């Protein structure tokens, strides 16, 4: 049985910079994210991110903390136009925190925050075909597999499927 750890999502802070760069500058993390997440991940990238999210009045991006240590990031992209009742969930956890339930707990907290704070009825996440751990995280949090977009992702020179996982607001 695994020891219980304290996991929480919280606003980003300037002192997250060093651990952010340390955790984010990992090819294993980058391999499961969209290419706009930089690699290598530099101090300049981290500072730009922290400046952007701390300046925003809209609280949709949070740091993930595990036992008081920075562990990753999580956020929502609120959709517009005819998709205004939907939000896309994105998250990553540094490799040193993998396999400890950090992502599962953070996703649960983020989904609760999203439904409590915003007028949305649907939260979805897109997962690359080889990322079975992320699919399990979503499934544990009440998401269901809505569909698979065949050969929709081109990452690292490989064409792969994109799995769309969805959770609807209760009620």
C-alpha cells in the first residue's frame, strides 16, 4: 500500500520557476504534450509562463503540488462560440512524481474547480495513443472515451491516434 501524500492544485508563484524548469525540461514529459510546450524547457520559457498566468485574472491554470513540492501543471482552455459550454483539460506531472497518484488527484480537483467556477457542462482531454497512464487517470476521474481521431497527431515524426476523453457536469 502506498503512503498517503498531500496533493493540491494552487495558483502559480514566482518561486515555482526553478522547480518548473527542472521538472518540465524532460523529454519524457514533452513526448506526451503538444509541441507548443517547449523542449528543451528553459528558464526563459518558465518565466514567460509564470508571468502570463500570474497576470491573468481568469484562474484556469494551476501548479500541482505533492507534499509541498512542485510536481507539475494543470489547466483548462475555455472554449468559445458554439463550444462555449466546453473546456479542454490539459495537465502534466514531472517524472519524479509519476506512479504516486498525483495526476489522478490533481485532475479530480481541477474538474471540481471547473464545474464549480465556470458555466460549462463538458470537460474533455485529448490523449496521444501511447499514453495509457493518462487514459487511466481520466478514467479514474469519471471520464469516458468519446472517440478516437485516427492518425490525427504528428509528434516526433510519428503519426498516431488521438483519444478524446470526456466528463459531463453531474445532473
